[in-house]
């Protein structure tokens, strides 16, 4: 049926959906506690009670099932996981010889204890968020039932989450993935920084507070403030050159290829794309062998009589750092060409035509039209590229392995924070110090990324380029 308003027919379903819309700011926990009826207040203890009372059976049962599952989890293992966190375990493995055979009784593993404890806290926080959502849902059902006669049924809720709130539904799974696979491991790593989990404490370790941070900023030891400062400075220098040299050289080549007078554009772009098609792992290992003192490059140059002794590509600090930056250009420039080519082809031609009519030369056109447009569009890309270069494990580890490394040092002259972290953890087993370095890497990237992005036109003017 249709209801008419003047001469304009309007569907009742549309009126119902408009009437159902209430500003979300009304659905607060405080309002649910102060203005909610008995069923809504009961939902604070029994999730879904208010929804079931308003005939939202499936939604109410879902809320109740989640609550029961959480209570069962806490009763079976969650509570024990939380109780073990302060001690991180104390039971050692024991062995007893029975009838000539050794029988082992496993003890506690502090890594497992810490992981399960952090995961339990994480699950508890997620449940608190879910609990708040369930209570607000019960209060929302109460208000809608009072204002429209009945709360939305399952079909109406399904249409709502696939239409008006589709963005929430589509973002739910990616956000959950970030929480589980990014946030949870980060929290676990941060907790490890406050323990003495190293090569001397593999199965059982304890909380040591800020002791690891003090060691990192001490003046002596294999890991100290001087070494950390040197690695951090080189990491930032590397990331800067690896990002902006790739950008400007890739921009130059992309503009040359994109010129109207350049012939065989597809051929040149295909040539630069070949390095992308070859697996980076294979390429870096081959280049590493070619640049060794007895490698193909040195042998070839000596056979031509250009050099008398092998060039110290990875045995001299300056040579090694320049080498990794130059090789990274070969890897990164093709990606930049592909990015910038697509943007250059989408800059409105009318702007260039107007500039030519006004008598602008090529430099004025580049600085007033091309470059501002590229910077506006590519600022997020440059930030993510800079972040990726700070954490560029492959190029450094596979190409130079951090060399040259002074005798007795834990980090080489080309080691980044990420490769140094890897060596401390995987090679030496000092997971506590690796976690501390990981925290400072995260802080450095967060500060640089946030300040840069919030200062850019991409953030300040999201509506479009002018």
C-alpha cells in the first residue's frame, strides 16, 4: 500500500525507516541506566534480555550466546591466565626415572603465560566494548518500540546494516583483523620489553620494569646509547634517501616517458617493469654475490684494468651505505614510475593549455601545476613509503646483512633498527632488548607519520585539489 502526501506518493516502508532513525547520541549507557525500563536495566547483567523482550529474538540470543561464551572462557582458562601474569610462571620442568625410563613433567613457559595473559586481557576489552553495544541496543529497542510501536525485526536490522550502516559492516572484518594480527602482537611485544627474556632466561623469566630501557641508554655494554643513536640516525638517513631519491628520479623518468615526443612509451614502461617481475629475494642475493670482493663486478673491473684492487662494497662503511642506497634505487624507481604515470595522465589538460596561453614556461608549469598535484595525491604514498623504508628488512639483510660489522658489536654499519632487532632476537635470543628497540621504532614512525600527514594538503583539504 502507498500513502499519499499531497500529490506525491510515499511508501510506508520509507516512512517507517525515517521514523526509526534516532540520533545515536541518544543511545548512551548513562541514558540506558537512568531512563531504561526493567528489561533494559536487566540487560546490564544478562545481555539480550531487553532485545528478547521487544521480540528481537535472534539478536537477543546472539548477545546472550556471546556473554555465555565469555563466562565459560573465563571460568575454564581466562581467570587462570590473568592470575599467572604477575609471576609469569614458576614451575620448572622435573624429571623422574621410573622402571628405567625418564618421565618428564613439563613446567611453566613464561612466553605462553604472557601470551595467554595478554590475549585474555585483549578478549576482555573486546567483550566490554561488545557489552556496551548490547546494552545500547536494548535501550534503542526500547525507544523505537515506544515511538513506532515495535522494535525493528531481524529483516529490518539486516537491511539497516547493509544499507544505512553498510560502512560499519564492511569495516568490521578489516578492523578485527588489525586488532588480532597487528594490535595484539604489538601489545605482546611491548610487554616483553619489561621482562628479562633473553638467552639466559628462555623458559622462565620475570618482570624487570624499566631495566631494559636503562640498559639501552647506558654508556657501556653490547647494546648502549651510542650504538642505538648511530643505528637510529642511519635508519632515518637511509629512509630519507631511499624515499625521496626514488621519488624524484622516478618522477623524472616518468615525465620523460610521458612527453608527447617520446616514442615507444609502452616499451620503456615495460623495460622498467621487468625489475618488479623478478622476485626481489632472488635479485638481492644475486647482487650481493656480484658485489663481493671476489664477485663478478670486481673481477670484471680488474680484468679491464680500471682498478688494481677490489672495491670495498660491503667492507667499508661509507661504500656499504652508498651501495645499498643505489641498489634500492634500481628496486624502487619502477614502482614510482608506475604510480606517477597514472597521476600524470589524469592531470586535467585544460590546466596545461591555460598555462601555455598565459605564457608559462616548462619550469613554471612544473612548479605551479604538476608538482602541487603530485604532492597532493602522493603525500600518503610518500609517508607509507618512508615508513616501509624504515622497516625495509629485505634490502638491508639480503644485500649487505648489515655489514661491515665491527668486532664485538651487535649491529653493523648498514643495520637498520629492524635488522638490528632481528639479530638481537633471532640470532642472539635477547628478545627483551629487541622489544625495546621495536617500541622506539614504533614511536619514531608514529611521530614522523602523524606530523607529516597532518601538515599536508591531503589531510587539510580532503575535498579535492585546487
